[in-house]
C-alpha cells in the first residue's frame, strides 16, 4: 500500500494583484519596507487569457478570450487587498511558477475555495490533464453543473464578452479637453513608481499611463539603482490603490503621458504620499490641477517640518517673520513698476513691499541677453522704462486704478535677503477687495511667475494659483505672452526743455481743464504730470501759493540742502493727496524754464487751497487777482487761527486802536545792499552780484585761472551731463568761469548758465572742463530778481522796448537793491545812488511798463508812488499810453487772468 499524501502546508498572505482569472500575486505583511511576494497559479484549472499588447519583445497583439475580463474582475473584486490562506508548491518541471489553492478566509475547512468558485461561475475550466486525477474529481463535478446551466464560458453569447481595448490615444490633448474635467471610472493596473501608474479607463477600456498631478516621487530604476525611498513610495501606492476601483480627473498631458488626479473615497493618494514624506510638490504640475493644490502644499509642509523620509536632512531657508509683522492693513500710496507698492502702514510710516513670486514686464532684448550671459545692450537716449518696455505701463495702470489711495490687506510671505547690491525685499500677497493683486496681474498677462528650485520655500502663499493664472494667460496669448499687437507709447517729455514746452503750451492753455495723472511729486507745489490726450510729460507748478521746499540736492551734486520748515510735511501731503491719482488741471502760464503753472483739482478739491488750509503753504500775491483769491485767503486765515503748519509760531499783531487806524500807514522796511547788475533776461528778470562779495568772487576766479594756467584741460576730455557744474570758457573774453549745464544737444553743443553772472550761452563741449577742487562748493554769486510792483507789457515789441530801456539803465552798473517781497525770484526795488532815482518807478513814469497792484499793506506807500507815476504817463500819453487807457480790457470782469 502507498503512504498517505502529506498534509498541505498552509500560508497566510495579502492579495496584492490579480493577473488573470487563474493567477494572483500574494504578499506578506510589510515589516520595515516592501514585503516579499509570490505569484500563485491556481492548481488544476485554466481561465480565459486576457489580451496582450504588441511590445518590443512581443510582436503579436491578441484580444481577450471570451470571459477573460469577467474572470479577472471576479477574482479582483473578491480578493485584492484581503488576507487569504493558501498553499503553494513548485512542480519539478516549473522554473519559477508556483501552483496552489487559495481560500477567502483563514480556515480552509470552512471558507470559500477560490478555484471552486471560479468553476461554479463558468469562469474557468478543469485542465484536460487533470480530469482523471481522483483529487480533482470534485472540480470536474462543479464544472459539469456550470456547463449544464450554461454559465460563463459554457454559454452561447461568447463574443459579447470580449473587450475592445484601446492601447493608445492618437490625440491625448484633445481627449483631455473632451473629458472636460469630469471624473472617469478606472482601475489601476500597474504602479511604475509612487507617482506614475497604468490605468484602464472604463467603460471604454482605454489603457493609459497617468502621472499624478502636483507631485513627483523618487524614481524606480530597473537596474536596482533607484533613488532613496523609491521602492517604499511605490509600495505605499500599491498597497492603497493597486487594482482598486477609483475615479480619475484628467488635467493635462506631458510627453504623451496623461497628468491627473486620482479620486478615492479614502482621500487623495498624492496628499498621502506628500504627508508621509514620499513625494515633493511639482510647480508646473500643481498649476494644472482643478482643485486641491493648497492641500498638497500643506501636506508637503507638514512632512518637511517633521523631517520625514526624503526630508530627513531638510533645513528651512526662510527668515522667521514675527506674528505681529506677518499680516497688516495698509493704504497704497504708489505703484512702482508693476510688482511693488509703497504703502502707508497703521503707525503712519511708509513701507515698500513687493508682490511675491511675480516679475513685471521686462526689456525683451536685455532680458534675453542677461539669461544668455551676454552683455546687455545700452538703452537708447531718453529711454523711459515705464513707457518704453511693452506692457509695463499697462501693468502699472492696472494696479494704479485698482488700489492707489485705497486700503489693502497685506500678508508677508517671505523676506528676500539683500544680495548683489540689491536691498532686502519684503515679498507679500496683497488682497484688495478680496482679489489677489499678483494673481490678477498674471491673469491679465501683465506679469510672469518666478520659477524656483524645488527646495526653495520662499514663494507666494498662493503660488499655485499664480501658476494656474499664468497658464491661462499663455493659452489666451494675452499681455506679455502676445505675439502681435504689442503696445507702444510715444511720449514727449518737456521737463527742462523750454523750447519743447512752448510747442504744447498754447494747446494746454486753450483746453482750460485737462485730465492728467500725477507721475512724480518733487515738493508740495511741484510735480510731474502725464497728460494722456497729448501723450506728454510736463513739469507743473501750483499757482497761487508759496510752499516750503523739501530737502534737495545742491546744484552741481554737492551735499543735500536742508528742507525749509514744513517742507517735508508739504511734500508728503501732496504725495498722499495726488501721487498717481487722476487729476484735473488748468494751465495758465509757463515760466522761462518750461514749467507750466496753474491750478490742480483732485477729487474736486483745489490742491492750492488744501495746502494753505493745512498750514503747508501761504497765499502768493499772484493769487490776489485770481478767481480763487477768496477761497485761498479764507483758508490762510483759518490756518493762522489754528496755528498749524507754517503758522505754528505766528504771532498776530493786536487789533488796531482807533488812533492807530487813523495814523499814517507805516512805510516798508528799507535795507539797501550794494549790487552790480550782471545780466538782464529777455523777460525782464535780472541777475545781481553783491558788491561786498566782489573780492571773494575775484579770488575764486583767480583760483580757476591759476589752476588752468598750470594744468590746461585737454579739449574734449570732459563729457557734460545735464545739471552738472563745470568750468566754461566764455566766448567773448576766452576766460574760464563757473557754469551749470542745462542741456546737451546731439551736435556736441552744451547750453550752459554762468552761475556767478546770470547769463547763458551755447558752447561746444570742448570749451568745458571739470572745475578745480574746492571751487564747486562755493555758492553762486549771482542771484535772480524781478522788479517789485512792475508788470511788463504782453506785446512782444513793447516788452522788448521796456527790457532794452531797463538794460541801459542797469546793466553793469552799481546800484542799491532792496528786497520787497519774498518769492521765486524775489521782488525788489533798484535805486541809482548817484541820482536817488527808483528805476522801476522811472520805467512806469516813462510809460514803458505797467504798475502791478498788491494787497501787501507794507508796500502801500510804494504802490501809491508807482500809481502816481503811472497816472503821469497815462495823462501825458507816453509810450504804452499814447493811444489811450490800455487797462480797461485787462480788467478781471473781461476775463483777464482767468
């Protein structure tokens, strides 16, 4: 008799995968890493074969045998992920494959035998070689019952149970668009690494490779040289999702591989991989996600903080930001370039902040050269980045109109340390009315997103939203991503160019009220305006006020000149009121330097009146004849009463008694200084030197002369720049004098102003040189003045005649000068010491000029004398009065000076 068969050796494991209707993969429980696994073929049966794809090693492509898919699915749903008991043995004629039995539970005597279950459903059949083996008699009986019932492969509709597989998709992008972000049922068939899987999409049976959106796991390599934690990441995903029913959202395509998100009732596997330290976030991939990018970032952050797995050696490079400085409200004062804001913080201070992780429009050529390591090409003369770099003006305008003067919420994302001569930058997310300004800019195509190394944490807290917005802008081809219709702005700049300013002055004056944008504020009453209608930049001075000046550079680049009292406050007031605001201006006059003078309204508020009202300016005598005289005077009186601003220490004279009121008016203060008149301008202004300073001036000129006598300058060695102080050889006497460069023309000529004499000249730049050391710091010896209470005629011929007469009376003569009014320039009277004749009064008496009235009570006696002199000229019909009274048409009621 033969010995009884040995009892089978039972083993317990977890079903990892079902390869077909008769083959499964079983693994052990993991212990410190991916566990060992084995492939088990079910003994005694065969199931229909699944289709095979044509590969490099397999030229034959096959279809499913009938019910092959149903057999595989029957086992998959029954076994995958569950613990089973099984037997396994390797036949002598098998090199690797093991055969055995599998039960769905842990007790083979009570639990279901998988082989018998397959046969009962008609999803497998007994091998022909085993039909006569006594041990398989029960399997044959089960098969016969299934046959008799026509189940599965024993039925008559076999061809209805063959899948039509699609191994490839011709146009992946079109397929993604067709799916339109809708969830698709799928089964994960294979895991290549922790972030790449092979899927079968249902019910059409598309076979695709999918990369998980937003993450990347360490790569698994076939040669065994995988990256650290690659195998663990793959096992983690396998244990959670391999051959599980999932849903997939296809979001993009990368190298013909689909990119998408896997949806599962237990959560997002990408988030789980990140939280366990098996993966890193990928910026480009996060940008294509329909939702959940912020959750992935938070999961990665948690793994970093816990130093899990791939982050074991992680150290943060972000400076710590104090909680009190992390978030605050502020008011936007200015938009800089399109990626930076100057804001007023709650404590009243100002702070420059940058929009995190974005870059404003850049010069195309120079940006490309910088990236290629080539030297940047020089910018053309007069280059203005705001107007000449495409889309920068649009970016600035977008932000300016949205936030200037408004409150915003600021969240500090990171602080970029100072580097390569660039200062430290506070980079923030700024919300205005709930809108992220950086995201809005990027969505419009007015900015691009900065790309970072994966280990760089210093980025916007909404970085993924920025990437998503940029991707949409790129697809739409708008803004900096556009290939055509690039905006250009041809801007005329009249600043410092009186000739150019004269061309625009008639149009602007005639327009009466003009819309403008305040681009720059130099002082409380001086600013630069952009006038869109004329595409011109102008320097604008507020009419009707004397405003203290702020700190400013000295002429010739010397040390900063201190601010006048309340000059900085006036500057700040005007900045906050109107910098980068849309305003309305009325232009009335233009000075000799090409600056326009007029009135400005911001939000229907007259800025001249506002400055006076807040004690930051006083009423100028020219305002007395304007339509705003009453408003300015009232504002000044109110400021004096409140003792604010420049009136802080004002001492009001006690009210006059009846005797004092009837007493003769006190004459003006007279304090003559001896001067010599060096230059008279075509407008009638003049320059004078103090005679008492003559010796100092002679010493200065001698110093310059001796320096150049010993060290003659090389012609052409000095390159003039606008605003610089230099030495210049005067054309008439060939001597060297101090001069200021006012303009440099293309023909190597320079327009210069002799600061110690007050005259101008155009010379070849070869006649210029650097001033000797020590001479540039001396103050100018010539000061500009105007005749007080004197108005030159408007007719050019009459004005020329008056200026000619004044020049003959004064030029190069020693006279007595008394300052009557403080202004820019001061108003003075001139007295001839030999005849005691007031030269201004004499011009009025001869009918060459007009008397200009003033309400300054100190000058009442002077005005009275000048009026008597004008009456004499009028009655005698002298010069201007020869055809009668010329003042009637100049009266205010006829519209003059309005």
